[in-house]
């Protein structure tokens, strides 16, 4: 099992960092990879949700479009060589 977690933390003055793992992480030896990067707040999720809709007509149905693309791909995949 591989679990990826993104946490915002503020280490103590002695640069000690404590992480509480979620309950689904098994006990026993683990390999933990730490990537340190400065925190740069981005826009709240609520501000970016639905932005794509401005680029498509109001009656655009993404599910139908994706089904059509998949159907075309499946036709290509199942073509027999002559």
C-alpha cells in the first residue's frame, strides 16, 4: 500500500516535526519520503470549481463527449488488419 499525504506543517524552533499517520497505515516498518517546499497558498478550491464551463457552450455534456471519444478509440483498437 502506498499512501500520499500533503500536510501543511510548521516545525518547532528546534526543527522537530511530528506526523500522526492515518489509521489505515499499517504498524511496522515503513519507508517515508519527505519533500520540503515553501508553502504557497493557492486559490481556494471553491474559486476554481466550474471554471471550465466558461470555455464550452451551455448545453455541452461532458459525459456524452467522453463516451463518443471512447467509442471512436474502441473502433480504432478493434480494427482488424487486412
